[in-house]
C-alpha cells in the first residue's frame, strides 16, 4: 500500500486516540491489517537487487514523491489540528515504520550487497502478510486505497 494511505490512516488514528502508547501500537497493527487487503506496491515483490539502474531510479522516485506527499499532508493536518499534533505525528510515524524497515532491507541489499538476518526475517514476514499477486486485482486495490483516504480524511475532519 502506498505511503500516503498509511500516513493518512495513522493521522486519523492520532486525531482520535490521545494516548501515545495506544496510538503507536494501534498504528502498527492497522498497518499489517491494511497490507492484507488487495493493493498495489512499488516495484516487483522480490529481487530489487536485480533491477536495472533505470528501473530502480523509477521506483525510487515514485516512493520519494509518495513520501513527500505523505509528509506534507501530515504537516497540514497538524496545522489544522494542533492540539492533536504529537499524536498525529506518532500515528503517522508508526504507520510508516513497518514499510521503513522494508526500504532499509532493499537499500541494504542493493547498495551493500549483504543480508542482515533479522531484517530478512522481517521482510519475509511482511511479504507473507500480503495476499498473493494473482489474487491482487488492480481495480479493487485502487478503490480500497481511495476509500481508506476518504475515511481517514472524514475521521480527521470530524
Ligand atoms: Zn507494509
């Protein structure tokens, strides 16, 4: 699922729950639950190290733009709801963190050509949590992403 969706869901959690521990735990759990829904991710599921430089740059810039959108939306939500600011920030952080480790895994694999055992284990766990590619139709994936954005914005505004 794209980072913007995860971030908005995290912001919605932070806007509703004003306890930093609960926000952190709920955000992480919801991340893994959302990953079980049909959705699109960046790049191929495996073997990023075998991609050409051009493909890597393409996926890398998509992820970077997505991250910039997530960060700027978070900024504007906090400006809109300053009293929930730190809960929103923590919600967004812990909603993105599970994918942050995945990026770290790919980054390490591509640039340092070595495996960190625990990171690999985590990567396989995160991967297994997703539905298989052949049961991941494009249109429902996009609709679910759009619906999650709408629900999150609704929760943040109300
Ligand atoms: Zn994930």
